[in-house]
């Protein structure tokens, strides 16, 4: 068996797009530098745009034909004056609207929504871990976006 030469890697220390084309995630490592827990998640780079309106700690997101179900997770990238960007669990109210819990009330802002989560793993202690994905890996049709919890970085292997 020959050496596989078509596997590439990418590193991230903050949430963002790692690969912008169709690829398979083969494996990844992550390092958490503190004992804080969180969730490392990988999303398709496909996005939808919407608006958020906040009352107390509930943000109502209007995003036409979002395709979500209550309990799904999304990554929300809020405009500058919005709440913290991050991975949120949704409660669907209708085909165009869902709610998430945020830390505080604030201004209504535009939001970019990453709706397709492919993989999520918990990070619990200061450690380095490697996740091997069996078979051909996980297919990302549009590209790979990573949502990183605080104090965590990742290296992905794809091809």
C-alpha cells in the first residue's frame, strides 16, 4: 500500500472557515489549554443571512426557510454590536424563525447563520486529543467551518 499524498492540513486558533471547497474531513487534533469545558464543532461553510431581535436573554432570529428542527445547533456570526458569536441550540417557532438563548439584551443586528453541523466533540480538560474518522471521512459539500470554544485550537486533516 502506497502513502496517501492527497491529505492536506489546516490550523485554527479561532472560529472560522478552514476549507472553502468540497472536501472530506479525515481526522483532527485539538488542544485545550485550560480545564474549561466547551464544544468543538464543524459546520458546512454554507450560510444563510438573517436578523436578530433580542429581548432579555432571548434572541429571535429571522432567517427565511432555515430548515432547522428544535434541538439543532447552529453557529451564529452576529454583526459587531450583537451578542457573542458562537454555537447555539435552537428552538424553532416557524419555517422562517427560531430563538436562541444569549447572555444579555441588546440591539437588533444582522446575523450570518451556519445551519449544517456535521461533527461536534466535547472538550473538558487541558489536554491534546486526536479524533480519527473511519472510512473515507465526513463529506463537507461546500467547505469546512470550525466553531472553537475558548482556549482551544485545532489542526484538521482533509482531502
